[in-house]
């Protein structure tokens, strides 16, 4: 049963063991045909040597023609279990112990998936956009699987990947027939990636679609920057400064290893902001943010929250340098990450996020006064600005943990 749930891991382990001290490669860097014949049978790859179609036999001329075997070899190389040295395929000795540690081996293979695009989607006839934008498409695929409450239809996954990989392409003038062909090849290649994930036991395929296995979901959470069980997690209290009646605050649990650029996105999602303005973190007089020609920020991508704050310590996160929304971030507790729990997670809060561009804390206070007074001269214009039919649609106290958590789960892959 374990073999079926993680067949690729079993095959890679067998492959590396069979390689032994090393095997000679062809001049083009491929497994020799003699070795390929032995491996196809030993690993049960399902590749057809010298396939017969109709009444003709097509002689296999190179192991490159054996898709599944080639994928396993490249996967083992990407996981740093095998390497090429002096025209030979040899094991990486320092990682040999991984073969006897099933979970460690499995994790290495999952982490290598972003690096096997050329093997999963080899070049050839009717190349897809995904084959050229593999990293982007893979992130969209994993994101679609991760954010779903259960299995996702293949059509939904195909659409999500297509939208992601074509985002930077102008397709308006492409003839419909050609576009349909591109879309078909893209869907075919999404299925190839899903098949590889299923062979690893990270995804379970059904007639209707696909869904993460428990192990696959945990691994995807880690790719998103989530912690492994036992890792340090920090509980944060984040409160909008100078906003009263009601106060606006969130309580989050985030990995201590989260980088500040990712924490920025987490705060945006938890609060309900739209991420359309500049931001900065300030701790002990030092400002961190995105590199910018007009501001002397330290690079937020190089700093983790755990580097910046200890238990009981605070820093400020400022969003929108015009409205100057200051958020006081305080580390309340140090915790250990729990198994089967998504991070970051919202565990409390109150108050609705202010509308963007409403004038900061003073403007938000004035907006609430106007909305509470139907006779106010600006009441109707404020309703129009907010896009509401009536004041009943505005509730400055509205907040639910469930909605905040849904926004956090919808964050893109790190």
C-alpha cells in the first residue's frame, strides 16, 4: 500500500540502489539502452521498449524516448541523490542516508518538483505555454489544490494554470483555432504534472479532479512558508493605532521564520487591505521595506520576524504613506507549530478594516460619524463613494475570524 501511495519514492530508491557506485552514460548524457532495458523492468516504469504499433515495431534508439524512466532519473538528480560526474551517473554520497529515511526521501522529492519541469514536460511537438512558464504554472496548480476545501475539478485546475501562465501574453489577436490548440496542449501538460504528484502520493486523482493527500497538503503548506510541527510560531497582536470605537485589531499565529515581505502580505490579508500602497516596518529606529530609489529601506526580504522581535517586543508596520495607517505589532507568546494546522492563522480580532484612501485615522473617524447621521450633508456623497445603497451596508464593527482565515488561505505561494 505504501508503494502505491508513494510509488515514485520507491522507484527512486530502487534506482539509486541499482546505480551502485555509478553507471556509464552515453555521449549525450543519457542512460545507456542496455541499462534502460534493465531499469524499465526493475522499476516497472511502464515505458515501452521497441513498441509495436499495428504490424510495425519501432526500435527504441535512446533512453530519452522512455518518458517515465527519464523523469525518475532527472527527479533523483533534482533531489540531489544522483549527479553526473566524468560521464557517469553516480550517487551523491552525503545524501545516501536519505534512502533509509522514507519521510526525508519523500520530502526531498516533493521539494524537487519545481526543478523537474524539463523532465515532466519535455520539449517536442505542440509545446505548451506551461512548459515555458513551469514555475508560475506549478505555483498556480499547488495554490488551487491548497485553497480548496476538498477535491478540485480538473477543469478548474486547467483554468487556474492557463490564467497564470498566459498573464503576460497578449492573446487577443490569436486565431481561435490556434488558441484552442495551445489551450489543449496546456491542459495535457497540467495533467502530466498532476500524474507526477500522484505518483509521489502528494495528490489523489479521481474521475472528476484531484485533491491533496494529507502528506501533500502538509508539504504544500511548507512551500508556502508554513512551519513543520515543533517549529517556533509567534502569536502576534496587531492593532491599528489611533482608531477607536471600535478598535481594529487582529491576533495571528505566524512562523517565526516568516520573512517581512511575506508578513506584509499576511497583515494585508488578515486586516482586509488591498495592497495598493507602499509600506514599511520600523523596529528600534530601523526601517525595512522593498528596495526603493526614494527610500533608504533595509531589504525586508532578508529579515525574518524572529530576527526582529522576541516575546513581549513590538514594532510598527505602516501602510500607505499618505494615509499613514500605523499598525502596532506585539509578540504575545512563543508557541510550537502543531501538526495538521495551517499557518499563518487568525485566532481573534475585532473591527472592520477601514476603506482604502479614506484619510487615515482622522478620516475614518469622520467617515463613521457621517455614516451614522443620515441628515449629514455629506451622507449621500459618502454612500456613493463607498458604493453602497444605504448606510445599512456599512458596519465599522464587522469582523469574523472565518473571513480573515479565508483570505490568509488564499495568499499565493511564497
